[in-house]
């Protein structure tokens, strides 16, 4: 296989002694140790890359360490529960640099006193190929089945190999092998492949015995530790066969190889070779700190607005690392195509800015089923956007988990993680922008409701005969206090030549907006000021209804109109609310971009709850 991949082969080294018992392994290591010094003296490598936990890798690491050759060990820090652990950890102590696949493996290396400056959490290199490996033409490959020598012996002894549904072979090329496991109804055995690589496809796995007991696994793996019990194995097959599990990213996200190459290039071959250990073991919260290899756990945030489509890389601390903005297309097909294009571009750029994308969060107007990632129906601002599955196409394109929620809910999540709502058990967020939306946090959790219609705060009715709302009803808060409502009233005044006052001017082609109404009110236009007071009163009455319904301890006003309404809302609460809720705090959000931060929170809040 090495020859098929067109590698330049400098040396051929035969070290494997025939036999499959423990003594043969020892003899093979000894034979390798005898032959390797001459080879290494001739090749004089700058860095020796050693992979995994096989006994022949131990021979290579031992030789390189004794000959003062730098060693980079891939897949250290993992735990499997057999002699492989001892070999793997022995290689770790000999190696100068480490590339590990999981966060737990990284922490194990740190606990083993390895210098955390020399550890890279890259993911498994195999996943770079596995996540894009599914092949439509797999039936021809399935005809070439697999097995080991021992399995072949058992099959022959039992006569199983004559059964038409069984095929045993000694070796399958990697490209064909991954097609087999990707399309198999179940994989059974004790290979590390079952708990590592197979997770990329969600194929059910039955892990027999204790060989892989310590491995981190996805939900697709079912352990049968007492492998001699026939009934347990049969029962496990009945439970697992034919199931389809989600792709597991525990061992990688498909970008390991570029990270490893970047790490290799960062190694200074002039620095002292002597290996350093970190005593005592560092705490869990300390991670690598070499700036050019440090990666920040981040989310891909998408804000689907009525005018613009925005995508951003957002760090765990709420920093917008990079943002992309484009006009939102009018048609469904163009809109989805642009979302995919911008997300793919941002995900690719994330590696260059040292960000690890944990998932994609999408904030959108309208009613959303967050469990399925479906926009049930959107606002009139976003046409052709009903019963749209956003999760599946984006997840398929990026191989990342995707979360979708209403923009008001996202604003509440942003406040909970990054804003005034941090640490607050019960609070409400109201967005005052083009429309009026919001989100309710109760006992630290977001409220969605039985049909995902909770917190449609803009459609609380405050007048039976009020102006018509875009929802078709009358007297909603949104019909009074939204940007669209203020624009409507500003246009009426302008048409009657009652908008502009001294200090204001408008070009003929300029569109009348809510901003003109606010400007006129500030310059003394009493009619404009009365409209804003009415809008603030309507919003305040809506807030009073919220206080009497869910009794939050905090109300956060978000959006471009929040600062214009906050005093009016407080006045209405003092006049209209029950005395027991008048002590509620009403504040203006200090978040610069709650829509994107909220979309990021969908990802960061969920993914960082897991402990692998």
C-alpha cells in the first residue's frame, strides 16, 4: 500500500518474526532494535513521526530517543485497557512532541507531566478522509468481505465459510475497508477501529471483551464485556443490527492534517533537544499556549435577517473573530445556496485563524422547531421560507452539528451567556427592531412551548382596536412599537408635511424611516414625540403583562430602539404593575450583536456541557 501511494522508499526493513504469540512480538522488537541504528545513521531524519501503540512503533521510538532524534508521537494519551496502553504511554515518555485526538487524551498527556507547550489537539488524521469517504458504488466492494486469520480458522472449523452470507479474507485496502464499515449493518469485534473510525459513519458497533474498555466512544458503540456469554452477544446483535447513529466527532473534525503540518512547521530544530517534563502535573484548565498553534473553541453563527445574511466565527468568550455579510437573496434556492457557500468559506477560514468550529448555530425570524432544525414558517420579511429543513443540508456540507432557533430566543441565549442575564435564573429579553420579538429564560433554561410558539412577545395584544399588525391581528405591541410601525407613522406625518422641523432635511429620493421620526421628536416635533410615547406605553403594557405572567427578576431591552423605550417602560411598570413586581430591573442590552452571539450560544452552551 505504501508503494501504491508512490512514496519514495529509502530503506526496506524486515523485522516481523513469524508467529502470533507474545514471544514473537518480543523477538520482532529485538530484531528491529538491531537493524534500526544503521538505517537512522544513514537517513539522519530531523524528526521521526511515530504513530499509535504497536510494538514495532515502540522499537522505532526507543531507537530514535537513544540516537537523539526528535520524535513526534501521534495518538498518544488514549486509554484502551490492554498492553497497548503500556506501549503507548512508553512511547509518550520517549517522544518530544505529541499530536493527540481528543480533549481527554490531551489532559492525560498533561497529567503524565508532558510539556503542554508541545501538545497539539488535532483530531485523528484518519477522520480527514473518513468524513468525506462515503461512496455510492459500494456494492462491488461489499462482495470482498473481511476477517483475521483466527476468524478464518474458526469459520472453517464450524463450516461457517460455506454459508452464502459470510466471506473471510486476510486484508482489505483502506479505501475499500471504510466503505464496508460505512455501509455495514453492524461491526462486531475488539478492534480500535470499531470505537474510533467507525464513529465517523454512525455504524452500529458491538465491542467484545475488555480490550477497548478505556476508549472514548460515540453512542454507536455497545460493549459486551463478558464476550464468552453467547446470549449477551446475540441480544446485542438484536439491539444494534441495522441501526443508524449520528456521526461522532469525538476523534476528529476532518481538519487534523493541516493542523499537524502547521505544528510541524512551528518546531524549531535549533532549540535544545533535551526533553523537559512538567512537575507537578498541571491543572485541567491549563491548555497549550503557543500562539501560532493555539486553537480557540468557537461556533459558526448565522443570522438570517430580512435584509442581510450574516455569518461569523464566534469564540467561546463571545469575540466575533471574523464576520461575513451579504444581501439576503429573495428566493428559497438562492438563499440556501448562499448560506452553504458562506458557511463553507467561514469553516475553511477558521483553521487559518486558529479556531476550532464546534458546530453551527442559526438565528432566524419566525417560528422554529429547534429539535428538528426546521423553520416552520417565517415572518413576512423573509418570503418563501416555510417548512425549511436548515439542519440537514448544512450538517451534510460541513460535517458539523447544526442548531436552529428563533431570533428572539437567540437574543435571550446571548444575554444568558454573555450579557446582563449571566447567572440570572429568570429573565426576559425583548428585541426592539424592525419587528418585536423576545425570549424567556426560566430556571436558567429557554422556554419554547408545546408548539414552539412561546415568547412571541411582539404579538401580545395591548389594545382591542389598535393598528393592524403584520400577523393579521390588531393592537399587538409590534403594531405600535416596531421599526415598521414607527416608519408607518413617520410616513403619515411626512405625507401631511408634519414631520420635518427646523434642523431637519430630506432628499427627494430618501425613504422615510423610524430614524426620521426619532430625530423629529428630539428636535421638538410634538406629534412625533406623542407617537414615540404611545409606542413606549404599548411596549410597557406588554412588559407588565409579561411580569404578571412569568414574574422574571430582570427585563432586558435589546435592539436599536431599546434606549428610546427604556424610560417609558419603567414609567408604565410603576403606574400599572402589581406592587410585588415593580422591583423588577429593566436594563438596555450592552451586547453589540445579540443575533450572532445568540446563534453562537446555541452551539457553545450545548457542546461544552459534554465531558468526554
